[in-house]
C-alpha cells in the first residue's frame, strides 16, 4: 500500500492520495493479515468524488451479492483496501469513458438481470392480460346480474307481494346447473363422457358410496334450508328498505365468514380482518341510525343482516363438512339443492297461499316476466360466482358485489325517495372499506414489505445514476484530474 506525501512538506489537512493496488505476492485471507493497513485507514482522507463512486459501487455489490443481498464486513474492508483486484473507482472511470449505448462489465450483471426480468415479464404479460380481461368481463357480469336481480325483485313486489314464493321459484332454477355444466363439458372436453359416467364421477364428492339417501338428508338438506333462508330474508328485506341499504349491508357477510372461519375452522388470525369486521359492525349501526331507528328500517336491516349471517354459515359449513369442490361437483351439488327445493319446500308456498299470507287473485295476475327475469339473473350470478374462478381471479369476482352498491344507489336516486344524508354515505363507505380489506390475501404484509423494499432499491439506483450523470460533466472531470488535496 503506497502513500505519497504532498510536495512542500507536511500535507494540509492530513490529506493523502491513496494508491490501492493488489500486491502480486500478497493474498490475504484474514483481517489479521492487513491489520497495519487497517490502522492507517483511520488517518486517511479520501477524495469526495472517489467516496461517491465507492458508495455507489458498494451499494450495487451489496444489493446484488450474497443470498440475502448483503456482504460481510470482512469482504467490504478487503474491497476498500483494493485487494482481489477490486477497484470500484477504476470501474467507474471506465464506465464513464465507454459510450452510453454499450454497458460495460460493471453494468452487465444488472443489465442481464433486468433483461431476464423484462423477458419473463413479457412471457407472463400475455396470460395475465387475458386473465385480467376475463376478470373485467366477470366483474361487470357479477355487478349487472346482482344489481339487476335486486332491482327486479323490488319491481316485482309492487304487484306481487310474495317473497317466499319468489324465493322458491328462483331456487327451482338451480336444477339447471348440472345440465348446463354437462353441455359445457361436451363442447370443451376432449374425452367426452356420458351423462351417467359424469354423474357417477361427480358423486364421488359425497363419499365412496356416492349420493345415497342418508347423504342427501345429512349433507344436502341442511344447505338447502340455509340457501332458502338466505334468499328469503334478502328478498323480504327489500320490501322494508331501499335496495342500496340492502346491497351494502349484505356485503357484511364477508366479515361474518371470517369470524366464523376463525372460530370454527381455526383459520389464521389476521388483524386487518378484525378491523374489517369492526368496520362492518359499525356500518350496520350507522345505517340503522341514518333513518332514525324507525320500526320498518330496523326490521329491514335485521332481515338483511340475518341473510348475510345465513350466507356466511352456509359457506363455513360447506368448507367444514364437504371441503372444496371441483366444477362438476359444485354444479351437481347446486342442482341437488334445486331438487330438494322442489321436493320438500314446495309445500310451504302452497300453505302460505291458502292461509292468504302470500295470496294472489289468479295466475294471470302473476308478473311472469319479472319472475323469470329475476330467476335468470340470479342463476347467472350464481353461475359466474361459482365458475368464474376458471378464467380469472377470485378477488375480481368479489369486487362485482361491491360495485353493485353504487349502481343500486344511482337507480334508487332516480326511482325512489331515498335521502343520502351524511350518516348513510359514511356507513356505505365504512362497510365498503371493510369489504375491500377482507379481500386482502393472507400474505399481503409480506408482499407489501417486498414492494417497499423494491421501491427503495430502485430509488437508490436512480439516485446513483443521477449522481453519475452529474459527475460526468467537464467540471467534475477536471476535478478528478487534479491531485486529491486542497490547495
């Protein structure tokens, strides 16, 4: 390690020009081998321009080297002292002398990594873009079908006040799930199976014995009851309050699903979801306060909260008792719910008709167009919600339910006398925010840390590049050409 003294005797400010070279006959491997040089480092003053280049080079090496992106203290000191041929300022000078369009060896690893990342991003952009496009279509379909069915149910009750009969009629259409699935299987599958073969294969979802009478009453009938209660309470609430409040309060079922899953299924505890559940409960209370705690509004809110609770119980029990189902198995299960509705629920609308609880003068007075339209929209909503995962992300499908709230609000603004006071707007925002927080994945905190780290690294790289551009001017070059001491 050579040290040159300044001309004229003692150097001013103890400035020393350092010439760090790798000695051909010295190859240290431990800090003890270079202890004299390390003691001299305390009295050295290095040129500021060299310091900047050293910092930049060390930051790049520290970020790209090692399994964790960091190097040991010993390796850093050995690099500073110039051993192993590591001279970052020399690499910096060569990089500035080379033309801009041709990156040198010092920039080659970073450029290669960026090129590989860009190529991999281009490879993934096609499927991801296609999946996002399908996701946009699915979101619009979910939003339109859910908001349309809600508004059509509200319109139906103006001339046909029979919410349970409407629930029974719409649930009967569930029998079409498995036939529609099999039609898609015939059109798409390469090895087509007969209806009987496909049915037997899907029946394995219920166990080795398939769909027996015992399995029907123990695993299908309870879900048929929950399905009927969910839809009936939702439709009955539409009679009491406006569709905007009904749609936004039903979004609380996501919070109820999390609470039940945490208690029953022992799912992972997430603080952000607890916050979302608290926001949902606070939104329910504020929504009740928005109308001044009138009897009809309190009953309507209680009905839609009960509907959301039944929906959450349905989802949690399905996961607890049956687990996850494939597309064919889900289609068969929903068709079985339709069969259960026809066989065991049909008696209830008949009883309600003869007791004049839900009564109509003649069948000609029934708005068949509204009933069929509501049933088709509800069937479309359930089809997209259950099978849309095949073409897009589940989170995008859930966003369609949230987007139905502003759609219903716009329709209610022009068709009803709803008053959007401050309390109602805040309640809608709070419940919507809680719903969006519940859509966060379980590893969202890890992804957030990675994103912030990546942004921090990129900012450092941009700062280093900006410093390099400023240092490449004539003034800086002339400064580097001079000896590293102040005159």
